[in-house]
C-alpha cells in the first residue's frame, strides 16, 4: 500500500502511533506519527500530505459516521490521529517570519466544537506571516466582538461544521458589523457555500485556507 494511503487509513481508523493498540489488525505497525514523519523524510510536500492523505482519512470516517457505520469515539480517535500528524506538518507551514503581514481573529462559532479545519486555517496563515488570534471553539458573538476591539483587528474568520451552528454566523456578523462596518468577516467550513455566505452578509467564503490566504494578502488595509 502506498505511504499516503497507509496514512489516510491511520487517520480513518484513529491509529495515532505505533504503540496505540487500535485497530487490532494494525498492532505493532506504524501509525499517523511515524508515517507522517516518513512521508516528510521522503520529500512528500506537506500540502500533499494534508490534502491527499490526512483529509482523505477524515472524510472517510465522516462518511462512515453519516452511514451509521462509525460512532463518536471513532471520530474522536481520528481527530487525535489527525492532530498527531499535524504536529509534524506545523514547522513546514511556519516560516518563522517576525514581521506580521496583518492580524486576524478566528474562531469556531457558538454551539460548535469542531476545530480541526479552523486550526489548519490558523496554521497556514501563521506560516504565511499573519498574527492569528485564536478564540477556540463555541465562540459567542460577544467574545468575537471583544477580541476584535481588544486587538483592533479588521479581519475575522468564522468556522462552522454543523448545519445548525452555521445559522449562528449571521448574528455574529451582525454584531461585529453594527459595531464597526469596516471589519471584513470571512466564513468557512464544510456545510458553507458562497450563496449562504452572501445571504448572511459575510465578506466571502473560502473552501480552503489557501484561497483565503491569497485573498487576505491582497487586503493590505488589514495590517
Ligand atoms: C472529527 C469530527 C467530529 C469531532 C470533532 C473533533 C475536533 N476537535 O474538531 C467530534 C467527535 C467532537 C464531533 C462531534 C460532533 N459531530 Co462531527 N464530525 C467530524 C468529522 C468526521 C470531521 C470534521 C473535520 O475535522 N474535517 C476535516 C477538516 C480539515 O475539514 P473542515 O473542518 O471542513 O475544514 C476545512 C475547510 O472547510 C476550511 N475551513 C474550515 N473552517 C474555516 C474557516 C475559514 C474562515 C475559512 C476561510 C476556511 C475554513 O479549511 C479547512 C481545511 O481545508 C465530520 C465529517 C466530515 N467529513 O467533515 C463530522 C461532522 C461535521 N460531524 C457531524 C455531527 C452530526 C456531529 C455531532 C452533532 C454528533 C453528535 N451526535 O453528537 C457532534 C457535534 C458536537 C458539536 N457541538 O460541535 C456531522 C455534521 C452534520 C451536519 N450537516 O450538520 C458531520 C458532517 C458527520 C456526518 N457526516 O454526519 N465531530
């Protein structure tokens, strides 16, 4: 089996490292940590590891969950394996740049605990020289507003993974915009779309961090 396929399987099945006892058929075999390290050593591009392997594994477990073939503990161990792999990728996204291009506030909206995607966006932007103020998960409109004020940030990123919690984005956008119209607010997360982003008054939707990063770099006023 190809290295990236093996790694995707480890994410899907939640095999964090060699010593992790689950799943039984992979006992004693390399896990997400070892395989990510090996892929990097073999010169596989970190972006490819993320897109062609880690996210593939995450999507597979998500599909199984949707079909009733996997359960919450499965999602949790997959998330744990994903984080173990991301630790190895982080230095590659980190340019060590001291001068910040600008700053932004990011968070997963109220009611939502999913943070893997939001953390990837943060990792990519930080690696590109942005200062990212991460408010974590389950973030209320008031908390977003407070952070925008405190940090004098003109850019905000909202993440949501649930069709129920993406509804909370509109109120958050309204709260921030009614306080300061010039703050640009972008949204992302699997259930979002450009149409929905427009409807709730956001300044844009990006399905992945790289398009977002490109766009932000043109927004010089955010610095
Ligand atoms: C892992 C996971 C969990 C973990 C989360 C762990 C964690 N620390 O994040 C746990 C177990 C906690 C969990 C819980 C639940 N989950 Co869940 N979960 C998932 C799963 C499998 C993967 C999500 C993920 O991390 N994807 C990988 C990341 C990298 O992708 P991403 O988040 O989309 O992010 C990318 C882009 O969207 C974008 N992006 C993301 N945010 C932003 C923000 C900005 C500003 C920008 C520009 C871009 C951007 O960039 C990222 C990188 O490319 C998905 C299935 C799936 N395939 O998505 C279900 C899924 C999201 N969960 C689901 C459900 C139902 C739940 C629960 C309600 C289950 C329950 N009955 O309790 C709870 C809800 C808890 C809560 N209140 O939030 C459903 C949602 C259905 C829906 N339509 O609403 C899904 C789709 C599974 C399914 N198919 O049914 N879950």
